[in-house]
C-alpha cells in the first residue's frame, strides 16, 4: 500500500459537485492498494499514519500525532499512486489491485482508523472526485507498507 498524506487545515471531496466528505484540521490521505497487499499492510499504515508526529506542539516542533491532537482524517482511494512511469509515456497500472480487492482493503483501512478513535470521512470508491484542501505547512509525506 502507498499513501500520500498531507497535514491540512481543511479538506473536502466532491462527486458531481456534491460534497461527500469534509474535515477540518487533520490529515488528507490518498490511498493506493497494490495487488499483493493484505490486511497486514493496512494495519501497518494505520499505525504509522495515526501515530506520525507531524503536528506542532506548544514549542512549534513537530512532536504530536493525529491521535494526540484529536484531528480528523479524509481518506480517498487513488489507484494512480501505483502507476509505474519508468517506461514510455503512459503510466502502467499493472501493480494496482483490482477494484474488488482495492475496495475491500480501502474499507478495512478506514475501519481500522475509526477504531483508533479518529473521525474519518471518505471519498466515493471508483468515482471521479474533486479534492480540495488547504495544506498546513505545507507538510506532505509518502508512506509505504513495503
């Protein structure tokens, strides 16, 4: 699994001009699922992301996690994160999981994060989505399970 996480002041995702998920301060997570991924990879990413110390403490240092700050999370499935652009001019997506498996692990990840006590909003799986955000910092990181 591969995730692009952004610390945000706010973020929203819309489908057909209708907001389907919206958060205030927290993390915007774009999540890509690979063919070989299992619940083990989702568990790893859950623990890593909710505990990453990327929020500022009282001294202005990145010392607090999403769990410690009580922030929210917006999770959007994005198979294009698994695109391989090394050859040619068109990305290859052969490493991305098929829709059924990707949706299963996406939903599993969301459930695991919610079980940590995080308020989670989501996009709509397989829909064309418009994602907006105000990146805080900016802070943007890539987290991979492998």
